[in-house]
C-alpha cells in the first residue's frame, strides 16, 4: 500500500500512521433532551447563577424554540440572553457583529457560557463568536493563510453547548466554523479543536418544525458525510504526523468511523422519505437526527471528499443551500467517479441502501447505487434534477467552477480516494448538470 501525506499535519515522519484518535463533545440525545440542558451545563463546569447567551436566529425565536431553551435555563437558576441575528451562511462581518453584541452586554470577558441553537449557520455563529470573544481580534485572523492570518487559537473560552434543530450538518460535533469571506467570494473555515463544543444536546422534537424541503436538503448533506467518510482513505494509508498533537482534523477512516458510517447510511436512506412526507413522525425524526449525528461522527472525523470540495465553489457563487448542492453533485462525484477507487466498498453502500446485490458484480452494484440514489431524490420531489435546475448552471460556467475547486479546496481533495485533476472535475461538473430529465413525467 502506498502512503500519502495526511491532510493537514504540518510535518510527517516517513512511516505509516498507526494510531487514530477521536475527540468528541459530550453528547446527550433523545426526545425532550432539552429538559436536561441545565444538567448538561453544570456537568461541563458552569456554576449556578451563571449568565449565558443563546445564539440563534429569528425563525427559531418565532417558532418558540429559543423561549423553550431560555425557560429551561432560567427555571434552573441561570441567567440567559438571546442573540437572534445569526445569518444564513454567516459572514466574517456577521461574527464581528455578534462579538460586538457580547462585548456591549458583558464587556471583554463575555458571557459565562454559550448555547448555539439552530441549523449549521446558528451553530457556526455560536462557535466562532465564542472563540473570537475569548482570543480577541476578528475571525479573519484565525482563518488559514492565505485568506486569513492563520493565527493559532490559544483557548476555547467558556463552555459551549450546541443544540441542532436540523438533521444534517453535524456542526454540533465538528471542530470547524465555516464562514463566508465576502470580499473574496469564498467560504473558509476556522478550524481547531478549540472550536469544537464541550457538549451537544440533540432533541428530535426541535426537528419536527423543519419544512419538507429543508428536511430533504439537510438529510442529503448528512448522507454525504456518511458516504464520503466511508469511502475516504483509511487512516493507516496516510503518513504519520511527526507530533501527535498536530494529527490532522481529517485523518482518514478508522474502524470506529466505518461503524458509524454504516449505521448512518442505513438510518438516513431508509427514513428520509418518511420525514419529508410526514414531518410530525417523531420516530422517523429521531432516526434521522441519529443518522445525521452518526454521519458527522464518521465523515467529519475521517474526512469529506470530492463532492464537498466541488460544493463549496457552487455555494459561494450561486448561494445555493449546502445540502441540495451535495445532493446534486453526489451521483457524478462520490458514486460515479470515486467508485473506481474501491468498487467493493461502494457495493457495500448499495447494500446499506437496501439494494439486493445478489448476483451483481461490485461494479454493477455501484451502478445500482447511483440509480437508487437518483430515484431517492426524485421520490423526495423537492430536490433539483441537476446543477442546471439548481442554479441555472450551464457548460459555460463549468470551467470557473472546476478551477475554483482545484485552487481552493486542496484540504478536501487530499481526502479523496481517487486522484483528481482539473479536467476530471470539469467532466464531473458537466455530468452533474442533469442527473435526470426534469421534464420526465
Ligand atoms: Fe456537509
């Protein structure tokens, strides 16, 4: 087996990696787990009477979810303020605004604890706000060079608990906060183990208010994490980091991440139709939230691959939702292109999708997986038929997208199990313009 440099460790020994390590927030999961938020907060060291901030957005305030969280906190003797100005796909300046709010309310040291409530955008706002209040300056200083200054984050700051209201991004366990850098029209991550929350409280009752379209889009993102994490390089095919402390954030798949991927693919692919058709089905909602969590434990530890790399330039230029972009790109990138790297592994994904692979070669099973994945998208009836329907993208736009993918997404492309050139990416984008004929009955 040949060994590659790992994705982000600065220095490597010339020997294969032999150790894997997983770092996770404390996790509390279940119907009405919100009632245990005060217990969770005390468990991570917050004292009685402490003053916290709930970072969320206006929709979640209107739905009453923010009130529910604040009541649990105040009934348990904490003080809680609400910041409801998180924006979709938060920009660097949106974080500056949130940091300013914190300093206006509480001075330089900020709040005693933070709660992020919402989808990936609210959660990333909470993560970025906490580390910037603690470490000073602006978020751009902590984004990697050349976009930012690449300043190391010295300290995580006060305790942070994240409460997702969608079953998708997995941001509640990940060590990154993704921000858009307006002047460069790109998205970049503040990436550090100090960005990761101390705890995540996952309550499926929050996800019942998610409309069918958002339920489908966020599910396809979660499924992307699970499949990409399952099909990235194994950890021991990478070179060992010289210093265990600098082992990269995306460190390849391990026996543990594979187990989580398998369960996530099963839960997500077999329950998504139900939550899109009947949003009140709490059992299905619960399985989807578990699937999204497991997909994140797998994919956001092992590494997302080509599909995520291609999705960022699309999202930056056309402001499409991340999950639907992932849905649109998955058949051509993750399945079609990458299955050549290890057809047997994709045949296993096909089985997890519920496909009867008896008598099929691995290659045929991978092809059946592609057909089934596209059928799933059609059945959901709220997802675009390809990049063209997604954002009016045509072959004329593909050159720019391919160039941006190769130039700005090296971090993710290194995780891809099959080497990829700009020409390959170009061809995959063309394939993804039409996954099916939108005029088909
Ligand atoms: Fe994602």
